[in-house]
C-alpha cells in the first residue's frame, strides 16, 4: 500500500508538471492572464506546479504514516507472540522421569 501511494505521488507530480507546461502554453495564447509573457501563462504553470507539489507532499506524508503504522503493528504482533510463548507451560519432562518420581 505504501509503495502504491509513493508511485501515485510521483505520477501526480509528473502529470502536474507536464500539464502545467501544456496549460501555460495554451492559455497564454488566448487570454491576458496575469504573469503572461511571450504568449505563455507563467502564473497558470506555477499554479499547477505548486498545486501538484502540495498534493504530492500530502500523499507522501500519508504513505509515511501508513509505513509507521505497519511497523508499530508488526512490533505489537511480535510482543504478543513473545508474551504468549512465556505463558505456555514447559513440557521438558518426559514420561519416564515422571514414573521414576512417582515410585
């Protein structure tokens, strides 16, 4: 799950980068948007880049939280197994020793 979220975050960043350049070139030709120079809308491009970066940061932070949660879950599972093993009775005595002790 964590790996999938990291892949999604990288994909979102690449798509936001490419679409920012594409939208900046298309919008710049047809509008008089602020930060438009030489028929390229730099403001639109930067908006997509910054928005994509923020989304990627949130997705990567969620992936880090899930990674830590998986680590904590594994530690708790190991501790539970150790406690269960310690509470089990020891069966080191074999039957002949018991019979000898009874006589």
